[in-house]
C-alpha cells in the first residue's frame, strides 16, 4: 500500500502509476477493490479552524475522531452526522474526513441539516494525470465557477484523490430528546414521521425501527425549546400511537448513534442494501423487498435492508423514485450486481464522459461507479 | 468588457434558422424583428447591451429540446434566460446568439406536502413558488432579493442565495431534481423526490453552472414548514470590528439566527434619508433575526442581548410587535433602492471569511479615497457575503470605468483575504476576467472539461464565466454543415 506523506508525493504516486489504484482513506467504507492501494492516511492534520466562522480545513487523511474532538472542544460538530461503517461492514481501520466526503456519508440529521456534500466548501484533489486541482474555498457562499466540490463529494475516489477538504461546521445544541411513537407497521410509521417533518418543530431525526415497533423523532436545541417542541409534537402525534418521551440526552444520543450506524444489522448474516426513495413510497417498496430485516431513516426516504446473500434486491424493488446501493456482500455478488445502481443511458454517458476527463487513464477505482 | 465578434456566417443563416424554428414553435414564441429582439439586449447588468439575433419563448421541455437541437445543428450559440434579473450579465446576448427564455414555462407541476417537495417549470418566479404552498404554511427557503421577479431557472443557473441562507442554505441545498435539456436536444432526468440523486452528483455541478451545461426546464424543490414566528433585533456599534466580534460570539454561543445583516455608516445614512426607518447614526448596524415560538424567540434574544451587552452597543432595539419588526427590516430592504435614488451604483458580492471583515472594510475605505468614489457596505454577516455598493455617475465620462476598476480591486482583496469573487450573483461577464485571480489555469481547465462533456460544441452561453482567452480555442467552432 502506498501512503504518501503530502500532496506532492500523492501527485507523484498517481503520475507514476501504471495500473489501477484502489483509493482509500482509512479503508473502513470500501472493501475488495482491485489494484494497488493508495491511501491518503499520511496526509493528516487540521490546518485551520475558525469556530466563529463555523469553518474548518483539514488534510484528507485526518482521522474523523480528531476532527470531532477538535470540534467538541469548541462545542461544535459535523451536523450531517456521518455514520461509522466499521460495525456494519466488519472493517477495521481509522475513518478519515476525506473518506467521509468522498463517500458523501450523511446520517439521520440529513433530513434537517443536509448531506455531507452540503457542508463541503472546498477541495484540493489530485486528478488522473497527477495534477493538484483546487475548487471552492473556505467561505459558506461561493458561486465562483463550476461547483466541482459537489462533484467530488460522493464520487468515491473515481474522479480524483482528495488531498484537503474545507467544510462548514455548526454549534452543538445544548440538549436533545427523543419521542418514541408506538406504531403498527411501516405505513403508519411513515405517516407519523411525515406529520412531524411537516411541522414547524424542527425535527432533526425521523426513523422507524420495526423491531422496536416505534417511530423515533429527535429534537435538539436549547433546553426550554426542546421541552416545548417535545410537548407540541407529542400532542400532534397522539393520534398516531402511544408517545413516550426519552428526555435523557445521553440515552437519546446513544439511540441515534445506533440508528446512524445501523447497529441492529451488526453481526447478522446476509447482504445489506441501502435504498434512497420517496418517503411515501417507502412502505410499499419495503414490502416488495421481502427483507429479513429493515430499518427506516430520513422519514422513510432511506431504507436499510438485510437480505439473503446473493439476492438481486434491485429486481425485487422494481421501479420507484430512487436507487439502491449494495453496501455489504461477497465479492462475487458485488461483481455481479454492482455496488451502485446502473443509470439510464444518457446519464451514464455524461458520467462516463466526466470520468474520462478527470481520470483519462481509468486508474481510480475503475468499475466502481460504472 | 469584451465580447466575441459575432460570427458572420451565423448571421447569414438567420433566415434559414427562423424557418426551421418556426416549424417547432408557435408564431408568438419566435421573435426575430430587430425592434422586438431589443427587449432582450441586457439583463440587470444594464451597463452592457447587445440585441440577440433571435429570441425564443418555448412552452414545453419538448419545444426547448427542439430549439436546442436545431441551434446545435446550425452551430448557433444559445443564451438561456430566466427573468433577466442577473446582476452579473449572465443573460447578456451576443449579436449572433439566440436568447432562449423560459418565462412562459411557469406551471406548478406537483405539490406534495407528505414528501415536502414541489415540482415546477423553471420559468416560475421564486416568490410564486412559495405562493403555491403557503396556504399549507410551507415555503421555499432561498430568497434572493429579486425574488419577486427572478425565475427558478436563473436561481439554479447562478445557485442563488438570499438573506436567510445562514439557516436554510442556498439553491443547491434545496434542489432535489431537474429536467435538463442538453445542447443537442437530449433530455436528462436527474434526481427527484428522493434525497441524494444516484451516481455522480450531477445536480451539484449543474446548479451554478450559469446556463453553460444545459437548460433546466423543470425542477423538484424542497419545501419547508414555516416557523411559528420570527423576530428581528437591531443593534448599533461604534466600530465595525466590534460588530464583527459580536457576530462571532453569537455564533460561538450556539445561537444560529436565520439572518444576520450588517450595514455601515454610509449605507445607514443613505437608507435613513430614503426610508426613515429610525436607524441610529453609527459605524455599524446589525439586524439579527431568530425564529421559533414566542418563548423560543424570547430565549434566543435574551442570549443575544447578553452577548451584545459585552460589546457595548450604542443601540439595542427589540421589536415588540410586527409593526416594529417591519420597521427594523425597512431600511435594510430599501438599501438598494435608496442607493439608486441618489446615485448610479455597482453592487458586488465577494465573500470573505468573517474573521477578515475588519481588515477588508478598512482596505475598502482606503481604496474609496484612492479611487475617489464612495462605497456603502451592506452584507450578510453570518456567512461573509459582502455587498459593497460603489457609487458613481453614469453620465460622467470615465466614471463607470473607474468604478469597474475599483470593483475589481475589491474582489481581488476578497480573494486575498481567503474568500471568493462572488457569493451569490454569479460570474457572468462581470467577473469573468478576474477568474485567474481566484484559480490557476489548471483549476479552470478542470472546470472547462465539464463543459466539454455536457456541451462539446461550446454553444451554450459560451462567452461567460471564464476569461475569453482561456476559452478561445474551444469557442472557435466549426461551421455548421450547409
């Protein structure tokens, strides 16, 4: 595995490459890539942090834990709440901030705060020719030229190797609480979540765990405000089912960390799929999946499904507004079905055209995204 | 400011182009009389004017695709236009171009409160998107100050922001899907009612591409439930540095206002003379708005008041009712109109790290003396988006040129401070030639290759965003087949 120590060495490694490279941060989110591993873990460290401006700049290989610790010291956080894939995927290693953005990893708060890509302000990356490119910057509003920052977020290393990221952070709220609404089935759950998300009470998490038989709603903010909104939401959701309030902030936080990391699937056998869909379609879609286990987040807009090994879940899902990603499976299943949902021809042509420009030799994680 | 010479061979094909377009458009959707095409000679950057060869006003995605396909076959440049409110010249035509206006495509296609989305044709104005959902107490968050007139198409083209984006984000954070027509007439559907469109984030790069990658005809937008209430406070300071420190402390304390607006003394005086909002005559004025229920608002305002008190404000004014809240916003909302009453002005929108505010304001003050033109500053303090208004006299020979030179120096200063040339207006033609101050050639080349993929013939809005010399080889297009 190559672990260059700075951006210049990273560029040189790419320039010298004669064969496909498996691009990685901490190696916790992707497994089984062909090619020699090229890790950015040697590019590490927070280069700038201005709490009053809500911005941080860090080398791509900076451990996520280091970023989160620095933010916590100023009572701030990454509002998009990236999940830790290690438990679900059975991987080891140290998640990096570059990996978080390269995979556009967003947790339950995505419904309120936005995705990782919404917080990414600027990037530096090495393109397929080994050149260092910058785009965006470190200010929150920037429309100077094309937004390649968004393009790099969620491109899983296929367009370039991130060397530095700058991103927006937010204050950590004073406290949080969770409402647990007893519901009978996914349809009732999504209806309840939709009522809450369509309320003015700023829900920052909206999930449904069939095992608990409960729709779960998170409220964050100053203590009096959390208490007020919990009361209003309880009244609003009373018709949906019995409402229980989890007032203890630590208990609430642990509950959402488990949802974020899909903890119920940990150690369970089978393939794991992640579907993005229109929330109101989620109950019917989920039924078609005939999954062994399900977990719903984002008000129903995100479905985690555990199915027997080798299942072609996309065939079961049929047609819907959204897409399915194969998150955990044996290499032969992944090779057969592909991690990412194939796109319609005109979109696939644009994506292929972009990859050919950014990585003309086709050496960055080839085949991963098409 | 230079634009490419019109292509004589394109101008010579005007009659044939009109004949072909008339086969796919209704007669009233095709404007080719020079007396009428003049209506499209500029957008809100009125210093530059050039009538297009033709203007078309299609009514459907199908018609847009037909127009683009024909123009592509004929090798004719196309300049997309929403409502023509661009301050950067994004919709400025060339004499050999076709203006493609989406203004007649303004339908609401779907409102879906369960999934919290609205789907519209992009000629619809920003404010009328909210208008379509406000009966259910929902709203569309991005609120550029031209929101009464500006179209969603232009908002997507420029990735427009607004006063409330500190909390709600800009257009790209509220855009979930688009129907995009490529220059060759191909229609793409990207994203939709689900979060995070599949594959590469094409939505992200299309938003803010200034009409250079395709024409967006339909959009799926996120709508939000209106907060229970909102209330502004006004505070005045004797020192802009202190005002900046106050903003920083409020943010650090964990309060996230929905808007933080800043005005300096020249701006306060001009708006006061115009709007009589009762603003204090001081060095720096902040308007901070928070949202929630009455008790939640009261709690946040108590915290803000405590923090402000540590910075010794010369004035702290709370709004007791809607009328007082309106008066607090009155001056800010009339700032641009007030400036327009007393002078011609140029409005820039460079963004800086908020920590650089005192230095940047001081330098702008020094430059104002050097150039001999007054500047009033009003800006979104929470996110560092400056709006210096340079005052000049359009009737005085040389004043516009001096103003532009001054503006360019301010924008270079923003970049030096760690910021950028434009936070929400876009590059257009106005800041095109400054792009090499922000980016190295290799950085621009990466952006150009994106256009190569979407629009290989470089026919869509080709003379914008990038310095002309940088794009010259790409714009030297072959003649269309005879």
